[in-house]
């Protein structure tokens, strides 16, 4: 059974945005959605920020992997990938609401 946001600690519910990573093979995508303090739901039409990192060559041995240096989220070449990852992230996030 999905966990309700209402059962989360009060401090978590006071944050203005919610987000989380979607990490399919070789990528890390994060979106930060505006959080409705009353209904305790993310407003997925109001995105405060996005991050996309290409980790396909990450050896998994360091936290300083160069792929984390530059987010690709604003690069139009990745729009299709971002749209797909965003839909997946939203679906995963909403499974907890």
C-alpha cells in the first residue's frame, strides 16, 4: 500500500518544493515541483527546476564523477529524454500520494 504524504514528518510538509531523482540506466533526472501545503500534493504543472546528468561512463567509484559537473536539463537536444523521464518520475512520485 502506498504511503501517504500526510504520514510524513511535519518538517517535510513545510518545504516549498518536492522532488526526487529518476535514475534509469546511465542517467540521473531530478525535477522539483511546487508543493501544495494544504492538500499535500505536488503541482507537476509548476516545476521550479530540473537536473539531468549523463552518467553512462560513470565507473561508480567516486562521488566526484565529471558527469555531475554540468546539468543537461536546459539543452534542447535532450527534450525527448527529459519528457520521458519526467513522466516516469511523476508516476513514481504520485504512487506515494
